[in-house]
C-alpha cells in the first residue's frame, strides 16, 4: 500500500493526516509517499517511487480542506493513471472532493467545508449490504458507528449526487452519501468522506469499526478479482421487466386499465372497448398456457400481437384527432439533454445531428418528413406549438453560440429569431406562447447560479 501525502515532508503533516498514516501502518505493508517536484513521489528516505509499484493507494485529507498539489497537474495525472491502469485508490476525509478534479462526476460537485470542535457521534447506514466493505462490521439497529466527531476537513455530496458512482453507504440523515465507489478506466476509486474517517481520535469507542472498515476498503481495492460491478441504483423499477419472459403482469394490467378508462370516459366515441378487452383476455390466456420450460421464442408471437393490440387500442383514443405528430429527431450519440438543475446554456451549442420532423399517426412505418433543420450542426429543441398549429417556438443558438428563441413557420419552414434580451452575455431559450400572444421565456439575464453545483450553472 502507498499512503499518499500532499506534504513534502513528514514533519509538515498535520495531526489528522499523520494519524491516518499511523493507522495505515497498522493495517498492512504501507509506504509513506511524499509529494516531490514535477509530479514525483518519494519515501521518507528520499527515494523516488512509481505508483505502479503498489497494489493500492490511499490518500487522506484531514487537517484542512484547501486544494493541494494533488488536485491538479502531474501529481493528479499520476493518480489518475494508476487507477485507469487497473489499480484501486481510496480517497478519505476532505479528499473525497478529488472526484471533481478526476472528472468522476460530470455535473455535480462535492461539498467541501471545515469542522471545528465537532463532537457528535457519526454513524453509517449500509446501502450495498453484501459489499465486502462491510464484512465483519456489527450493526446496531441498522447503524454502524464509526466516530464521535470528525476531522476538520470534510467533503460529501450534500449539494447533490453522486450521479456517476455507486453509493455504498449513507448517513442517517440520508443526504450526504459519503461512501461511493467509482470505475475509472480499468480501475476503481472509493471515496470515504463525511465525518466518519476521524483517525486522530484514538480514544473513540467506535475506532475498531473505523479501522475494520478501512481495512476492508483497502483490501477490496487491492484485489481486482473481488471487484463488484458498479451499479447506479434507481428508486424506480425497470419498465421492461427483463426477468419475465413474454408480457409481464404490470403491462397486462396497464393496458386493461387504459381500455376500461377510455370506455368509461367516452362511451359513444370509443365503441371498440369491449372488443379490445376480449382480445386482451384471450391473448393473456394464451400466454398462461405456454409451458414454463418453453424457449423465449415461444413468446415472440404473443409479444408481437400484444404490441399491435396496445397500439390499436390506445390510438383509438378520441382525443387523438390529429394526423401528424411533430417531434425532434436527434442522433443518440449527442442527445443534448441538460440535467434537471441545468439550462440550455450548460449544453454545447453545436455538435448535433438534429431536425424537426413530422410522422404520420395513421402510417407509423412511413418515413418521417423534415420540417426544419438548423444551419450546420447547431442544436434545435424546446418545441412549443402555437394554438393555431401554424407556427411554433424553438430554441437554437446563433453563430456565436449564444442561445436564442426563433419562431418557425410550419408552412414555409423559415425560422425567424425573436428579439428578446439582446445582450452579448445573455442566453434566452425554452419559450412558450401565452393566450394573449405574448411569449414567456427562460433567460440567464438575472445571473443567478445554482447552489448545488457551486454556482457554475
């Protein structure tokens, strides 16, 4: 194990960083690597070392939250290369914030702050309970107690996230999410932040748990053959139900409820309701008679007929009384979808293969017709159709990359830019018509940053 220090000498290390180094020596064969010039690392005797000599690297930041030499330049590049080449890295305490420098999170940022005389007990709530990190750790009412305070340098995901890593454990409050595993190239990075990693409190009654967890994390990272798949969990169930062959029960129920609702809502205008329900029941009965050991191919005809019935029954909705559907067609390689706390100005203005097209509701297999394609590879989106369906508002950037709103004539296919807040550093986008013909739109003119990403949006 290499214990990586941002300091150039052991004497420069503060009490919390030194305490973590002392803990590392008790957990295995550890070498203290101090930061040298030009991205080099040296041991206490002054001998240089390449990180590739080690199985795992641990860096702890406990005394101050300030960005150090490891946050940029050749030292950061060496740390990144170590992980990308198939090794494991643990970043504890304030070093969790290195996820920003390593580019592990594309949009969210770690929250960095310093504590002073904080002496409340800190517990962990395991999320991935089968993970090797928690082997041999006792729980009390679902909690693993780790410290009774915290080191001064603290980093976590209180601002939001993580979006790109697997949360291994959370705090009882459920908002900090300080234990996260990432994939980086062929390797792994585990961040262990919050108030948990207080190695300087040698009298803590929870110290055995802290050291056991630390040993588990380092042992796991040093053994690539034990690595688990990094899975980003969702609160929402998979819509496709991949574990079910054929049509899953929720899909039968959903289509039946939709047909029943349309029949009740439009008794005169939806006369095929009973016919659709009879066909649906017969098809479900047919699936129930497929032998349990049948190959997946046995369900293929049933799936095809279900999809056709679903489309026929739902498109018979009397409210779908139009012929053409307007839509954006954009290459999947560059979707141009901002996160929910971002705006269009956070997106690249160019690099898109997109157009506004129409498709026929009665002939869904017919080719889409292009209504408007922006100049070059500029973005076009945020469609808002006028009440008379003869024109629409769209967002698209100008040649300088400044976002604006244009009004598109659906007859001529000509887009006319609207004069809104015309300033060189202001973006306007995502507009819609009001009933009195005025236009309301989003603008960056107030220059208010989003706190959860440190004001960068």
